């Protein structure tokens, strides 16, 4: 089976090429161009395509892929909120994903963001390199004995809960589908917002969770809260977050994902004029730490992503049950 990879980076090629010889029935063609309605036509002659979080797999793209004869969309990521699943079902195109590759990779990055934004290590690094050994502007808060609120207690949320416990924090969880097997104190969303000193978002982006963090939910949070989002940008109403930051609601905010990310994520735009005023405003705040959707980016995660993606492709090729199929 021939697979066309969209939006490929050097590290994707490195990790997929390392194991491809184990799958002689599969062949890969790598494209740097990302998947969009304009590039979907390049899939002519390919039975499967492979895409990442920043691809546009809306109705128009799916229609175009269908016209080219594509039967399988391999998402080399966990999230699939960028795929129009109604359209793929309509055309009988299967969608498979990598449900859990390294929850710890994302959770560890969530804590790294919380710590960096809290203790200003990014600024301390620059200051020391400039021979400025003063501590101005670097004061943080202890996490020990504080309360962490985990929204979405799935694989990544529970990894974050373990990390927070390691810091000596009390851990609260909110989930639309609480898991009784999880060792976590479940509370309502309002209780979590009111009691948490650190709030970390780990639920998927769905119709229900879109703009879960908004003016009303921010008002319910403690003053001086630390908010971390490593899940999806659409969970947060950015304009209302900015309003909250300006009012001094947050001690720190750490964002690995943000609403406008798709046109710039994974691109080197240094030396160009930033067109997004929302991002420019976020970057202007001293207590906001932004990274570019890198939570997944560890060696272990990339090994698992390439392995599970090719397993998904091989299962489809052999007509076996697609265990990681996404249907809704
Ligand atoms: P998961 O499916 O294991 O867990 C998600 C949890 O959210 C589940 O327990 C589910 O019940 C809960 N949930 C669903 N709807 C909810 C709602 N309306 N309110 C509260 N909770 C709700 O997923 P996971 O592997 O832990 O991943 C979580 C998210 O992390 C993904 O959806 C993805 O968006 C994001 N992610 C980000 C990166 C990154 O690089 N930053 C990498 C991987 C995943």
C-alpha cells in the first residue's frame, strides 16, 4: 500500500524510515506540504494518506481525497478534531489515529510550562547569560501543598495527576466521564475552578469543550491561579483569557496550543512580521509562556507514533480490524 505523508518534517522521516523495512507491504512518499483542500489532489493514486494535528481535513479536503481514491486517513497523533468525520463516514474513508503514544511526554511538558511560567527559568537563563545576576521579576510560588485541578482525567490527565502528586500537591479531577478506577478526587467543574492553584487542561476539543475556559469560568477561578493548556487551543477563549490576564487574574499561564496555531505551528517564521495580533498580545505578557505544540515531542513518543501508525496501516492493508479507528 502506498501512503502519502503530508506536512513531513525531518524528524518524521527519521523515525518512520527506521522501522519501515519491517513493513514490506507499505511504502511511503513524504511531502513537506501540509494537507489542505489545495494539496489534497496530490493524493491521486494513493490508497492512504498520513497527516498531523495541523492539517486541514475539513469537508472540502475529504471530498477531494475521496475523488483521488483515498480509502484511509492515518492520523499520526492522538487528537482528530481537525477531521470532518461525517464526511469521511459518508465516503467510507476510514480514519485511524494513535490514541496513546506517551502520555508522560505531554504531561511532563505541561509541568515544564507550569514551572517555567511560575519560576521564570526562561528569563533567568537569559539574565544570567547577560551577567545580570539580580532576582528582579523572578519570584514564583511553591506548588508544594497547593491544589492541582486536572480537567480531563484520561491518559495524559492521569500522568499529570501523578506528576502533581510527586510535587506534594492535592489533586482534583473533573471529567465528563469520571473513571471509578482512577485514583483521583473527582469534583464538579465549578469546585475544581474555585479550589485549584494550578489548572491543567487535558480533555479533547469537542463541541462541549470548545471555549470551556471563558470569561465565566475564569471568574470562578482563584486569583493568582496558574493555567496550563497542552490539549487544544479551542478549549480556551483567547480574547477572554487575555482580558483575564490584563485584570491580573493569573499568576502564570502556560500554553502549548492556541486557537490560531494552524497557520504557523511548526514553521520557522523568524524574521517575518507576525500577522496574528492575538499571539502578539499573548507574547507581550511577562507571565505567559508559549511553546509551539511540542508536548508530544520526545524520542519515546516519536518511536511509538511511527510504530502505531504503521501498525494501523498494516492492519488496514491485511483487512484486519482497525483497533485505532476513529468513528466519532
Ligand atoms: P484521553 O482520551 O485518554 O482522555 C481525555 C479525557 O477527557 C477522557 O477521560 C474523557 O472522558 C475526558 N473528556 C471528554 N470530554 C470531556 C468534557 N466535555 N469535559 C471533561 N472531560 C472530558 O486523551 P489523552 O490521550 O489524555 O489526550 C488528551 C488531549 O491531549 C487530546 O485530546 C489532545 O487534544 C491533547 N494532546 C496534545 C498533545 C500535544 O502535543 N500538546 C499531544 C497529544 C494529545
